[in-house]
């Protein structure tokens, strides 16, 4: 297992077995690697992305200092992970109710490069109360990220790519005050 909250077990009689303090971490909304964070990441580099997803979905976007440091040390080696696996984790992270602080931390640690997540996009995301993965990626595109870069780095499906492009075009029309054209081109 990668995080203490994933290391909770129940016996056939329903008795809880918590060898690593995972229950306390769950209740405190604390996401911690099991044992040495560097060792867990070395076993599977995707755990860096999973850490930030879990912080967004289970940890109220609070971060463990040791885990952040380990993720930062691993940042330069994340290119070894397949785009499909990274994309799957990023879509889950972007679909979380709140993800801006996690994305900001990932950018600060050079896990996400500025050509993929522009600083202006982070500011715009901070103003967005809610959203799904497609609308958040559309913000990236509207702020300068090329859709084909997203598709290449995260292996987006063609349908999701088209949805993101459409949302970005609609947002651009709205920003320009072309509301009649927006309604005409995107009635849905």
C-alpha cells in the first residue's frame, strides 16, 4: 500500500486491524506515505500523482511536509510514467470538488510544467467554485495550453478533447462579450 489510510483491514468478524495508524490519519484528513516516502515513490512513481489526488479528495488539500519534499525530489523522474497512467490520475484529480491548492503545489514542485498548467489558469481555477475535469482543462486551454499538448501528455480521448475544445471556445466567446454568438454556436 502507498498511504496509511489505505492500510486499514477488517477481519472476517468485522474487527478493525490498523497497523499503521491509518484510521487516525483518515479522521484527521492526513495523507501520509507508509514508511519512507522516497521508498514508496521509488516503487511506483505514479504515487506522486496519487498523493496529490488523495490530498484533494481525502485530505482537504492539506499536505504532509515529508511527502511534499519526497514528491519534489521525484519530480525530475516522472517522465518515465506512461501518459495513460498520468492522465488517469490527473482526470481524477481535476474531477475532485477542490483541486486548486493541489495543482498549485504540483506546479511549485515542477511536477506540472507551466506549458501544461499556466499560472493564469491557476488563478482562474481559484475563482471557480465548482467544475469537472473537462471545464478545468478548458481553463488551461483558454489560458494558453495547447489542446494537443494536453492530449499527448495525458492521452485524452477524442471525445474529451472535443469537449474541452468546445468549452474553451465558448469561454472565449463569453469573455469577448459575444453572448449571441455563444448561444448560437453552443446552444447546449
